[in-house]
C-alpha cells in the first residue's frame, strides 16, 4: 500500500471540478504540502496564475519549493480571508476557481509535536498556526464539565461526551491534561464501546481540533464570501472529511441556488421577484473510489462538492 503522506485527495476530480483554463487565475485556500497546487500549475499555461494560502508555517516552508515559478504566489493566511487576499493581489478581477481541502493533513498528523494525533504522544496543542492563540490543553484544563461535554457532542458528534467530560474533569484535579497520549488513554477508559476500526478518541480529538482552530467559523465566512471572489462561470470546489463541514457546504451551495421570493408567505400583495442566485450546484457529490482509498486511507471519508458562479 502506498502510504505517501503527500498524496492529494481526489486529485483528478479536483482538476476536473475546477474546469481549469490554461490562462485562468485560481486560489488554493489550503495549500498544505502543495499536492493540489502543483497539479493545478501543471495544467496552467504561461499566462495562468495560482495564489495559494495556508496559516500553517510548515505549509509556508513547503511553498518555497515553488517560489521559482512566476505563476505562483503564496501568502500565509487563513482561508476565511480569501476575499481580502484576492483583492490585494488582483484588485480589478475575480478568479476562475477556488479550492478548499479541509481538515488536518497527514504530515500534520505525523508530526507529534503538533498534537493532532492520538496515535503519537506529544503536547496537546492542535493549532494550525502554533503562533496564534493557545494550545487546546489550556481550554481543556479550565472549561467546566458541561462545556466540554457540549463541545464533544456538537463538534465531534460523540455519543459518550458526558462520560468523557466527567472523566476529564476528574483526572485533571490531580494532574493537568497536557499530552495527547494522556488524553487518548483517558478517553479509551471512559468509552464503554467503540466503533469497529475506529479509535475511541477519534471524535474527541476531532472536536478539540475544530474548537482550537475555529474551523467551522472559518468555513462559514468562506462560504459567505466566495461568490464575491469568483468570476461568472468560475467554480468553487470543497473537499470535506466529516459531516459537520459537508452539511455546511451542501446547505450553503443549495441555499444560494434558491430563488428569493419563492418562500414569500401566500396572500402578500406582492409578486415574487425572480432573481438569479450567485451560485449553482454542479453535479453530484464526488467520493473516492476503492482504489484511491486503498492507496490513501485518508481519502476514505472525503466528499467533494462543486458550485459555479452564475453569469
């Protein structure tokens, strides 16, 4: 099995979904280690351009490998600021496509010092940008039991959230929870039954990572602002890895495709005004096939959705 941590998920589907034009302008809002960006650049001509964004300093370092390509620009920024970043670089034009590959990358999981993984012991940090905010351990050691339980249930969809929160509060009375292995073992003992093939701490770590990086807030802003970034006919492509993100993307893309006025209450002395929504959904959700999942296990839960800017 190929375990290369840099394998980009749904690569060919992304390139097809973006409907790349050789002279187009594109934005990769989650550069990571550059797999999608390199593939996009390979399809662009001399007049094409790619702007890449990521708040992770390791991504910034990886982007240096593409610094000799005049078509490529990297900015260390969170993707929620894509609209402002595009305005700074291309003030008079929008872009022909925007891409998000959400969640945590395999290299981030593999680096124990980042604190994302329950499989490797390290400091319980989980920040995408280690220079911003505080490690998630600080919140975990001061939050009350109800807040912890609500977070695990809401952001991790953890059915045993109350048991886990109770165990966390009890354990920290004697020893602060500061290590990933420490938390993973605590959760393992608190969960009476786990899903086959899934570590008991999976949902807890997911919830804390989403909290630490305000991932749903970031996505919400991006979904609200992306129509203003795209040119008519341009594509927005989003790969998500859990149901919370995917539901947000699905509802935003579908909601923007509804015609205002069709939901007006009956009997009003006004005729509904037909308007063209900013975006329209393109095709059905795309999922990796079994061969890709075997080659890259990270792809198993991926779902890709596409929307296009209306003229």
